[in-house]
């Protein structure tokens, strides 16, 4: 019969093996996650990350209402509200795709001794958000000299720029900025329409005030 100390050592080694293969080794893009708004989720974002390098398709891309092409903001202006329209939002009634979304249910409560032990050391993480269904918009603002764009993932047709994002754009006053929007329709985190991108980003700028 194994001694208690040996049993603990065996369980600890097994626990380390479980945590090493727990599925938490997803690679996060170098620039990290965008800001989120509306019903957007990090899992839906990862779906778009996987699809963003597909062939460019602008056939059902958004139409940006603001900023207008070559618009110039003043650095003293309040953070602007950006808006767009989308063919993906035009039809709210869509045919059922594989039936209704599954109802979230509690996990099986039957656990092994090792699972119980693991939960004492590393408590079980909270469940993920429900899979997302709907249209999504990934807005990217390119700033010269900045490795990562200013980004937002949203289910809404607008972005009221937050103070931090607006500050970054004001700090780039006098430079050529541009905004691109990647859009797609998802059913339970799977893309069924898109992704679509603008044929060309919309250019705009911020002028400093002396």
C-alpha cells in the first residue's frame, strides 16, 4: 500500500500534467485583445483572429458614416462618436442554422479524487460566456510609429471613443491615421457570413492647436 506522502507525490505529479494540458495554451496575438463593447466576447474575437488572413472580401463591408474620408479633428475636440452601417444588420430575421443554441447546464458533479484534489490547489475557473450569435465589428485604427493599432470589437454600429483611445490619437496629431473595419456574422462563435473588410481604409487626421 502506498504511504500518504507517496500518494500525495503521485497526485501532485498527475495534477501538474493535467494543468500543463488543460487547454489554456492558446496563443494570444502579439498586440493582445481589443476593447470590447456590446455583446462582443473574447472567444468570438479569437474566431475573427483565425479568419482575418482570408482573402479580402469587400462585397458586404460596412459603410463608414464617421469619420468621413480625410476628416480632420482638432486635438481640443471631445472624443468623437464613430458610426457605420452594415448589410449584416439589414436582415434581422435569419433562418435557423442547426436549431436553437444549447442551454447552459451545470457540469457533471461526479469527480475523481484527483479532480477534487486539483480543485483544492487550483480552483475551477468560471465558465466561459455563452457562444456569440450575431454581427460583429472589429475596428482597427492604424497610428504611424505605433506597432499595435487602437482596436475595438463590438456588436454595435458605433464607437464612442473612450478617453484612452482618443488620447492616443491626439498624441499622433499631424500624422496620417486610418480606420479599417472587419465585419462578420457568427452563429455560436462560428463565422457564417464574412469576414468582410473595406476595400481601402478611411483616412483621417488630428490637428494640434498652438
